[in-house]
């Protein structure tokens, strides 16, 4: 309670209970994110052809999922929110896939040695 000019004012507590994630869990997730970042850099230095983009997107998806689950507390929230998150990931993957399918349609219009190297 605090004192206001008209008298004491009560502050309402939040309706839901908060969840405190142990520091050990957050440190492990942070370590996993660091390892995945190093893996991203290592994979970028290796020429895997068209797999480079696929692998980079996969690693980025795993990293984003870890951030959403632990740092944004989705793991401890209502299950329907996990379904919404999974649906959003599927739609993003669908849109990116459709965009990448179109790459071969305009590859012949790219400036030589400027755009991505595509097989002929």
C-alpha cells in the first residue's frame, strides 16, 4: 500500500503466477545459442553448395525456438501458444520455400558474378 493524497491505495497483484526459470537453465540455453552461433559461422566457411542456405535456416530456426521457449517463457505458458508458434514457423517456412523455388526462374537475368552462383 502507498499513501495517496486521498488516503491509502491498494495495488492489485497480477492474476497469474509468474514462473521463475533457474539461472542454470538460462545459462545452458545461452551456451547452446553460443555453440549454434559458432556452428553457423563454421558452416558458412564450408562450401556445401545449395545446402548452405538450408543449413543456415535450420540453425537459425533452432536458435529462434530456444529463445522463444526459454527467454520468452513459452515453454511454461499455455499449450495453445505453442501451437500458434509452431503454425507461424510452418507458414514462414512455406513462404521462404515458395520464394526460393522461384530463384531458378529469374537466374538468367542476374548480373554475372553479382548474384548467387546457381548451377546451369
